[in-house]
C-alpha cells in the first residue's frame, strides 16, 4: 500500500503516515544490516569439501562453503590441538576426510561436526606444535572458503598461546548441552520406572569408523531409537535417550542425565574397531576400578577420551560424591549392574553374536553414577565384516533390540520377586506393575 493510495487522508495525516512508513522501512533495513534477522531467516552454511595446502613450510586447512560464517580458533594443550568454533555450519562431506593424514607435517588429523545447537566445531590434532597464523573466510565466485593457516612453532610458544587463549573469555556462549525433551518430574509423576539409553558419541565426536565410512555415532543412535520404541511398547517402563539427535554430549552430562531422570537402569550403547578383523560379537561392560583384561582397559581408555575428541579441556570425570554412606549404595548398584549384564548376555545369545569373552569390566567414566545400575554394551566391531552387516541391518536391529528389551523386563521381574516387603520402595529398583 502506498501513501498515494490514501487520497482521503488530510495532509497532516499523510505526513504522519509517510513518516511512520519511512521509519518502519529504516528500522527493517537497520535490523538487516545488524544481522538481527539472519538467524531466523538464513539457512546454515554448508561445508562441501576440504583440503590441505602447503607453502613455504606453512599449511592451510581449507573448507569450501556455500556461504560465509563467523569463526574463532584457539590452541588447546594435552594433546596439542587447534579448536575452531563456527556459528552454524552443516558438514556435508566424507566424515573420514580428516582421518590419518600422512602427507602433512603439521596436521595429524582433523574432525568436524555439530558441537551444540547452532554451533559447529573443527578440531585439528597436531602432528607437532603449530601457531595459528590466520583464520579467515574469503568469498569466492561460487561461495566462500574457510581458511586456517598454520606455521610450525616450538612447544613453549604453543603452551604460552594455549594458556593466553584459556585466560581469554570466549566470545561464544558457554557450552550448555541441549535440554532433553522429556521432563524428569513429569516422568516420575507418571509412576513408571525410567530406563535411560545413552547412544555414545555424537556431533563432532564420531566415535569408531567402519571401512566404508560407517560411523559409530549413527549406528548406536539408530539402535537406541529402536530400543526406545521396544521398551516403551512393553508398557512397563519409560525409555529416555541422553541425546536426541546428532549432537555432542560430554560424558559427565550423560551420567547427570541418568541421575536427573532417577533412572532405574542406564545403558550406554557403543561399537568398536580393532586391528584384527576376525574379532567379532557384542561385549557387556560394567564398572570396575581395575580393568578385567587388557582389551577392556583399551576400550575404556578410548571411550573416556570422547570429551577430548570434541575439544573439551581436561579429563572427563563423573561427579563424585565422597560420602561413606554412599559406599553401600555403590556396592548394591554394582551388584545390580553385574546381574543385569548376566541377564543381557543370556538373552543376547539368541539375537546376535557374542564376543568370546562377553563379560568384562573397566573404569568407564560414563558408568560412574553411584546409585544407577549401569552397563555399557559394545554392539560389535565395525572392523568385522560380519558385525558390520549385522549392525547396519534394520532386521538385526529389531531382533537385538527386542532381546534387550526382554532382558530389561526379566531383570526387573527377578529383582521384584527377590525383594522383601518394603524393599521395593527404593525408586532405583522398581517393580513393573
Ligand atoms: Zn564408543
């Protein structure tokens, strides 16, 4: 509508109307300039390719993008890494693109993915200390180019740059994981026991990688979704996932979510790779201070590095409550965890292959909730062709998840029958109706 189309207005009203129209147009234009509408209107930029270029001893890691993005980069110690934070970037490139780079003198490998809602991250594992020479986003004729330029430096300079970066407050908001869509209070009110399913890894942390690019984070998430449906279908329990999409979640946050939901059982789902392709089958791990064997120690060490893989500082540690009274609870919880492990293995036999030694234990951070029986199930090995075809088959997933849901039911029925009058009041050991 134009001002001229309002012939009946007197001149004062016309002046007012014109002014209001111009002011509104100016405000919209200013808002567009300030980018106030950009998050609501713009689609996230997409990364379509990556490569490394070398020149005069320096190296450039380059990503081809569909649109420009805002980035910030900082060095991180132990191990030496460069973490690049990016506002809203979708990665549509081979997830194994940054694995095992052997031609670069500075870059050992790099990873990329979603870190938090609307925030993406690239993590560069360094082969030797490197300084960030420049980070920039250039416009090209068909999109944009994200460039991280690195030059060799010595360990002392790298350490000093990392401590300066650590002392500088980040310009991005703190790393708050996305909330769960389930509400713990309403779940409790519904009166059913809650099973918390934890699909390992996610977002920038891909986990293990299969020969043909299969990703652990996706395989375990798909399994967890089917399992959730199976458990809910039984009608006895509520099943909650720790992560509800392809997003990174710190290990301690997974434990916190189990406790927050007052979980009756916590199941962390993973898959592994091994140099020996003949090793196959599922393994069920429980928590122990000392690993049951070398393989269990290796797996726990690898899984406990998940936070580091996503560029978090420090070692992953679950919230420890140092209370002598908790010791009894802890022992009881461990006994339940081991019992569930046995039940699960006896049921799993019918659905999928078991590892030669399926009952193991080690110091997994994610199993450290003192009052929630917890097991970590490695579904199989992505390095085994047989396991890989099982793990990627929807039919197998259905069968295995059915057996797992049955194991949960049997476990709680047994517990219910074994408990003395009054004992079952403890929320952690519910009796299905
Ligand atoms: Zn894993």
